[in-house]
């Protein structure tokens, strides 16, 4: 996986120095993101085009504090 830089420091996958340690991340657009069940085939998720980088978000985020 390519190195992913991330500044979301309260995510359980965040590592000091602004690195993501997750094996896989899912990025969707804000409008339609997160619309998949826990056993979804991630490779088959529908495309969710975005108009700008402000319209995208990481769906893999998990709060490190529960
Ligand atoms: S899973 Fe997403 S939010 Fe969490 S560290 Fe990785 S890129 Fe950032």
C-alpha cells in the first residue's frame, strides 16, 4: 500500500509523524460515503465522484478513544 499521510491524530490508525497504519483505507465522497454494511464487498462499492477534495473523507476512521 502506498504511504498515507494523515493528520487525524485521534484515529486508532494514526501514528506520530502524521502516518496512517491501516492496511486498507476507504475514501468516499461526503454525500454518499459510509453507505455500506459491515460485511460489504469493499471492492464492489459504488463509485462516489467528488467535486473537490473538500468533498472527500476517509471512512476507515475509528476514534482511538472509543
Ligand atoms: S484510517 Fe483514515 S483517518 Fe485514520 S489515520 Fe488512516 S487515513 Fe487517517
